[in-house]
């Protein structure tokens, strides 16, 4: 029976509405390029590392189809519960979720045809250990695809941040910005070397970018993604007693830039790294 012919949805249902946000704004541009790169073959066994609330995990499972089995691992319990709710609403039965970390994958050797990570591996505690684990659980010839934003991300903001600090003589904090960026966005050539050292080959890098656009600096600094994902790291660079005055200067300069150029634009360059287990 072709069940898909008879699908019906209650658009007044709170459950359907609550699962409708399957495409997080930040993750979407990376994830679409990742999905464009994955080899879509029926009967595949796939793993998504750091799936958050379910993207691209759920879409990957639907694209690979019911003959495939897709697993997801993430340390975020609330995210796992959210993804599980979506799976129930969507009626997907080929996905298994587990709580854990990339450095210690709870899977047997050579279990997967495909492993993916959408902006996840660059945020783990131990990148070499995580890559070694991914290599272990992939079958020979298995595909690994990861995305990451690069060290030039949001350079428009960081240029202003550095200028404000330099004019205040806060050179230690200027150096801290560089360290902050390095810890979160390693250079692509360094990540590529780690991937090759883990035993992967045929490494192919696809470069792309997108932008977040704002009416002014006030809008940008109050954007939920900025407040949730970036602000704490930016603030930790500063002595606590100077944070408000420094960011008042930054906001004023961003607003002046918007008045001059018509908007504040933050560029997010990123890469898709596609490789296979030797």
C-alpha cells in the first residue's frame, strides 16, 4: 500500500505546528550544501554527529528513504527530545537517536556507509579523537561529509571590535579575539590535515558563503542567534566592568556603518569537506 498517497495533516494541531520549524536559520545554508554532497543511495546506514534538534538528520533520513537506517548522536538532551517529537509527528521509523559525544561513539567498527556533521566537528572538545572515532565506525570506502564556517566569519563585526579595543589600548584583548576565533574556527588547512591524519582520503573542499543582513547594529546585537550563540564568547574577551561601554562603542559604530551603507552585513564563509575512509 502506498501510504504516502493518503497522508493528511491537521494544520490546526499544536503538535504539527511545533514540529514545523525543522530548518534552523543558522544551520540551513551549511546543511543544504551538505545534503547536496552526500551520496544518496538506498539501503544506506548513516550517522549524523551533532544533530541538534534534528537538522539535517531528519531530512537525510527522508532523502535516503525507508530502506536506509539513520542514526544521530548529540550531547544535548533537550535537542534530542525535540528531534524525537518531530520524528513522531513525521511518522519516520528509520531513525535512532542517542545521547553522547563524537569523541566516544557508541557504535561498532565499520557500521556506517555515511557519516555527516553539520558545523559540529569544529565545536567538539577533541577534534583528532572525534575524527578517529568517525573513521573507526565507517566502512572502508565510506563517505564523511562535514561543514564548518571559516575563520573569516563575521569579519565586519570583528574589524570593528578590534578597532574599538585598539583605540582603548586594550592590546591583550585584541590578542584574545584571535585566540577566540582560532578555538571556534580552526583554519581549513589545519582541519584538512587532521582529517588526512585520521586516515581519510580523496579530500575535496567546496567553498561557499552567505550573509546575515540587518537594518543596523542594534538589530544585529539583539538578534536571537547572536545573543544565543556568539555574545557570551565576545563578552568573555573583556573585563566585566568594561563590557557595556565597549559594546556601546561597537553598537554605535555598527549603526554609523548602517547609516552609511544602508545595512549591516555579516558575511559567513564556510566549507563543505567531503572525503572517504581509505
